[in-house]
């Protein structure tokens, strides 16, 4: 049985795919697979893992912080904003910090 966090991520995966995003795991990521690529559990050294790192045209554009259903998202933006500034040097991006930061419960 899926945990609440897994259920939220499954819903977010489905919503991203329905909107045209290619949803991929970090271990097998291809940032050029589609115009929009969402990479799950992207490692950010010193910051942890971004639940989703969003790429547009091969460059990082934003992050999504996923929380289980029922979690109040107030205050979560601090965590996702931290991820927008924590990309490894040399990673292609639109700007620093990233322009988009989202929070979702699925």
C-alpha cells in the first residue's frame, strides 16, 4: 500500500504528464527528452533532494516540493525557495535563483 507521500507524488506525476511534461527519475534523466522535463528526487548537494526539478528546453526553470495530502503548505515555500538557489555549479538554468517555485499536495 502506498504511503501518503507516495500517493501525493503519484498524483503530481499524473498531473505533470497530463500537462505535457516528461516525468523521469533522476538516475535516468534526459533533460532533452521533451520541451518540459520534470525530474523526480533531484539531488542538491548540501540541500537534500528537490522532489521535482523542472527543465524547460534543457535548462532548469523551477522546483516542486511535494507534501502529503492534508499538509498545510504555509511555510513550505521556504524549503522550495532554498532549492531554487541550491543547484550545482554548471547545471544549465534559466537564471539563478530559478524563477519558479511550487508546492503541492497532489
